[in-house]
């Protein structure tokens, strides 16, 4: 037992990986056709928005100071609606133009959150909850009724782009970005700020800038999530994002990142999202009602918090 | 030289002391909130026709009472340095379960007792988990909230199961209801009683002082002999109880179960507390300020609806206004002051 605890502390990713393997096996037993080759791309296409929502919520948590970004899900909805109602069908609707525009919007909205939090010293809950309402209001205003699209480049993202499943690109891009950041001083600085902001400040770290960039990074990943969501649902819808509010947070917690900052990463959240996706898939196949799946999400999130607290608060470093 | 004898200034000693007490009282008054309330009231009265009629004033006050009661628990939770995001889910679940139980011919008293104790219990679990494991109140209350509302929806088949609302509950929550034969909505009476009770408990009892001590510094309070875990459990239990109360009252108000009825209260319950001037840092503020906050927010909504704003515009304006108010009050300390 003690050995297992020690191992978990050294390699926190082992928990979501083991949980994912278990859930994958359970899925195989219940739905044997789960792994048939034709299923792979659509399955990954459904998984992508889950994973991106989880990853997008991560930098805010990592930056500490009570950091949380509740506006990730409505931002995904906003990007989805801007893409469908504002860009597709116009000269800006080509992927080469649309994707950078949307990523810039995501980064800007994230940066506004970051500015409110670090420069204007708003509590992160309030700043991002305010943004949540502004964005969900805008979503409703821009798309009071769902607008459907058919075909186009977005549909490939939920299927295949050439031989590659589209989800590999959408989920792979932020992971590559994160691994690149891990090789620079930025990721370490972010974790240092999250671990103890006052200490980081004393050693000369520009805490404000680090926090603003963390929220902007979350915004960029959320924008990718909005694009992947468009590929999946092939419409603009002001309601769909509701699904992702809770599970974005649950993915971070299940992945094993410290929600108080200082420890964790985007890969962990992606693994957490895979676990949630597999759980969702399994419960769906067992004909569990969507309301009870909601209960399961809540339970998974609570369990992740409780287990995380039990494993990590007894760590020798903190004693 | 003789004129500066010590005897001469003697009588004036008490008067500066008195005036400083008065000054301190005035300085402690939520002046900005009172001014905002008056201005909003005047603007609404001038621009929204029919606002000053008795029935419309009562409607606004009853809506403010729902918000004020929901925010009572939130106030206490924020005073100890926590936050409760399970408020909308508990309101929603209580609203779903109450008519369903009434339809199963449970006696009304038992239904109320059951629903309110469930709310209190969920809150107590929140408080225990957060305090025992030192985890984020945001995440714990969000997840228990999701479980409660999911469970409520599943049990009542998305609110489509048989439902009945007893007439007395409808009367109790109605703006045209009577209390002891007087034409005052009973919900308002309940809110006033609650406000007095919470105000007195917070300011003038040992429990109240322990609550502020816990919010100011949990560790110091612990060492001073305050049972801080009990305070945490109690505060969250009270929040669960007040949310469930609003769920029951709203059932009477709209006369049925309605999916999503609690959702607006996530933001508004927080906003009422923060607009009132209670700080998210903990230990600063009281329930009277929240009462003002609830009145201000309800007037803003009335004004927006009175001018024909769509739900979307209401959400946007509301979000921006809250940011403005919180910007004046609920901000955190500068990092360079914390080094």
C-alpha cells in the first residue's frame, strides 16, 4: 500500500493510465465492436472536444492563486458559433484564415480573463464566471436557434484528414505545444508561480505576465476545442457547450494535476478526459440515462478530489 | 498660562469620542449600495410604467426575497472563506422533488422536513469534505451539486413525473398572499425574520464571533479553541438548508417543477453577496449588506426586463455590472503586499 502511494507520488500519470486501461477493457467487454477499424476516427472525433476542454482548463489551475477558468465551455461554444455563422461561407472561411482568426479570438478572451485576475486583482471565480455569462449571452444572441452546416473542411476533423484521424491533429497540436513549452523556462515558471506566487515574485518572476499568458494559453486550446466541436456536431448551437462545463474540470482532477497549482500538465488532463470519455461511452452503452451519467461525472470528480487529497497531502515534502 | 489649566478641556472629551463612534458607524454603512439602490429605484420608477403599483412592488420584493434567502447561506459560507456552487443544483433538486413527493401523498409537513434536511445534509457533507481534506470548495460543491441535480432529474424523469403543489404553498410564495390577515406576502415576512436572525447570530452571539474568527484565520481560530470544523460544517449545512428552502418556495411560486429553475442563482447568489460588499477573502461583511445586494440585483433585472432586454442581453449586462461592482470591492491584495 505504502509502495503504491510512493509510486503514485513519483509518477502521478499512472493513475489515469491505469483507470483508462480498466475502462477500456470494460468498454471492450460491453461493446466488442468498439475497436473495429472503421470506428476509430469517429470515436476519436467524439473524444477530441472532451480532451481539449480538459486541457484548456489546465493552465488556469496550474497558475495557482485560486486559479480556475469557468469560461472554457462557453468559449468553445462561442468559437463554434463564430466559425459557423461568421466565417464559413465567407472568404475568411478557409482553414488557413479561419483557424488563426479563431485561435486569436480564444487567446484574446483568455488574456482578458488573465488581465482581470492579475492586473485588476479580481478573484478568478468571479472574473471567469462573469466571462461565462457574457459569452453564453453572446452565444444565445448570435445563434438563438441551431444552424446546421454540411460537409466542408470541419467535417474532416471529426473524421480523417488524409490518412490521419482529424482528432490526432486537434488534440496533438496543444500537446506538442505543451511539450515544447516544457523544454523552455516557461512551463517551470508557470508551475513555480502556481506553487507559491509570492516566492516566485520575490525571485523576480513577472507573475502577472505568467498568469495572463496562462489564461491566454487556455483560451487558445479552448478555441481549438470549439473548432473540433464544430467538426463533431456540424452545426452552431448555443446549448451544446453545457455538457463540457463540469467534465472539463473533472478531466483536470482525474488527470491528477493539483487544482491549487504547481503540479500537473496538459497530458495529464488529456488522459483524464480519455477516462471520462470511456466512462461516458460505457454508461451510454449500458443505457444509463443522461441524468445519471451527470451523477457519475459528479461522483468521478469528487472521487478524484478525495483520492488526490489523500495521496498527496501526506507527502513527505509537505510534512 | 492659567487658561490652559487641565480642567477646561474636560467637558469636551466625551463629545469627540461620541462623534468618532458616530463616524465609525457612518463609515461602516454601505453608502455606495444605499445610493445605488435609491438611484436604481428612482430610475425604474420613472422609466418603467406601473412599477410603483402595490402588486408590482410586491412582485419585485418577493423575487428579491428568493434571491436574498438563497444568498443567506452563501454569505455565511463566504464569511468563513469558502464558496458554495451547489446552490443552483440544490434549488433545482428541491423544486423537482417537492411536488413529486406531494403527488405521492406525503403529508406536507413531512415533505418540507425531508427536503430541507436533505439540503442541510448535502451542505454538511460539502463542509466536512472541504475542511477535512483541505480541498477546493469550488470543485467539491460543483461535483456534489451535479450529483444532486442529476439524481433529482433522474428520479422525477426530468420533471415529468406526477406532481402536485399544495395550495397553501402557492399562497405562501405568492406576491398576493396574506400573512395573518394582512396583505403582506408571507415570503417577505420569512425573509425579514431570517435577516434579523442571521444578522443577530452573526454579530451578537459566540457562534457568530467564531464564524468571523474562522474566516479571518482558520489556524489561529483553531489554536484559540474555536471548533473550526464544526463552523465549516455548520456554514455549509446552513447554505444547503437555505438553498433547499428557496427550491420549496419557488415550487409554490411557479406552481410546478421546472427544470433549470435554480440555474440563475449560481451567479446571482454570489453576486448579491459581493455587490453587498462582503469580501471573498473572508471575515468581512454581514447579511444586511447581502439584503441590499439582493434588492439591487432584483431592481437591475426589473429595469432590464422593463426595457425589453432579451435573455441574452440580460445575461451580458448582468455579467458586466457584477464585474464593475466586484471591481470596487471584492478584489484581492496586491502581490507585492503579500511578499
